[in-house]
C-alpha cells in the first residue's frame, strides 16, 4: 500500500516537473521573440511553419492599412524581419502534426498576437484559412442568391469541415487559397488593423500569464467557464480595456478608407461579415455545450442550422481546448469585442451604415446569451 502511494506521489511530481518545463520553454520562446525577433523569425523558417498561403492577399491589405495609418513606413508579410516595418508572419500553429516553436505558435492558435516594440504580428494560418474559406462559400451564396449558406453558419462550416472540404463540397474544384473577395478583404483588414492598434498604442497582451480555472468544475462546465467573464480572473478587466482600445483604433482606421463609390467604406462589409460569422460560430458552440442550448437559440434569435450544430458537437468532443481559443483566458471573445465596430461605422458619413444604430440590440442579445449560459455554472474557489 505504501509503495502504491509512493508511486502515485512520484507520478504527480513528474507531471508537475514536466508542466513546469513546458511552461518555461514556452516563456523562453516568448522572450526570444522580444529579445531577438529576427532570430525568432529565422527559427520559424527553419522549422517550416511559416505559411505562404494568402500571402499576396494579406500583403495588399497590409499595404492599404499602413498607408492610411501613417505610423510606419511599410508593412511586409512573411518577409525578412525589418525593425522599421510592420512585420506580419502567418504561422501554422499545428503544422500538420509537426510541433512548431512552443510559446507564440501555441498561443496564437485561433487568433493573432502582436509585439509592439518589435513591430511583430503573429497570425494563425489555420484561422485565416477558415476566414477565407468561410467568406468564399458565403460570397458565392450571395452571388447566386440561393441562400444556401447563411452568414452565421459560414465560419462554423469552414472550421468544422476544414477549408478544403468546405470549399470543395460547395464550390466544386475552387481553391480557397487563390483570389480574393470583398468579405475576406474586410475581415482580414479588421484582424490586422486590430493588431496594428496594439502596435500603435503599445498595448501588449501577448505575454500575459494564463488564467486558471476555479476549482469544482467538471464535465462541460470546464469548457463553459471560459465563456463567463465574471468567473475569470480579475485581470481580465485590464485586458478588456486594452482590447477595446485596439478595437477602437481598428474601427477608426477602417473608417478612413473609402471606395470610389459614395456612401461606402472599402472594408466595412467584410469587417461586419467577420462579426456575424464569428457570432454564429460561437453561438453554435454555446448551444452545444449549454444545458439550455435550445432556449439560447430561441431567445437570441440567431438561427444556426442543425447540420452545423451536429458538426460542432462532434468537433468539440474531439477538441476539448477549442473553447479556450474562442474565449481566450486573457480577454473577452472576439465576438463580444467586435460588436463595438458597428457604432464607429454608424457615425461615419462615408459609411453605408451611417445613421443606422442597431449595435445596442445586438450587444444586448449577446450579453443575454452569455448570462443564460453562465448562470448554471457553480464553481468553488
């Protein structure tokens, strides 16, 4: 009996040492990016985790944003590191099963990260691929006017099926990596502009520590916890303010870029597509993991297709960490924050949405969904 207990203790200590070692390696990689970003980028190249898919499209968007921001001489995507430029690197966070550098590549999963002093932005290639594929299948549905893909389902479909399968099954042999469309351009512009906001305002959430779950959570509550701001550590309030500042910077930057057509901003439709598509994806997740799922959908009025709900349920069952990428531990979900974007467009005379204030209704609906879901979670501290 004593030997069994000793073996258990040794096993627990070994796991603890391994966890500390992995954490230290991750932090070391983050420090390396700050201490010597050029060497860090060289390491990314050596390990073959830099993705060149969508590079031309992202480069054109980055050029447009930088020219209107007026804060940097240039921007480059996947190029040689330039301390004067905005340096954007698209990284395969999972790299087809091959482990990329720990730290930044793990933390960038499902999002983008920025380092202001280094003018460095890391973007998850898988996430951008889902945005591109989702925008393609929805754009073609709009062009055909058949309503086969709803805006709320587009990103969820691309995430559940994968970009290649989603585009192939709905658009034939079309490759999502080639070409572009208005919706992707606006979505990518919003994502990059937000990170440029971090650069311009010297806001740096990328190196913050993870937030621990409270005790007493089991089963689906371990995932649902991440969607509940009131249950997450108090420092979320500070990062909320930082993220809101970066969002406001992004919205104002996009509001500076009109098209030749009157009453139109170049990136507004795509930016709002991202808002709606992200909301649909997250609502599908909440419906699947919440014991009040059907009530959430009915109360919120966001109609997610049964096919998407089935696929989301299966995917969440395979990937227990997915909720953490949609509701990052260090700040609120992208959907919660993107809701503020509409208000800036509604106050911009050049916008197609000028004078249209539906922001408060959308925000109230979203907050209601979160409150309904989180009210059932009873952790113990």
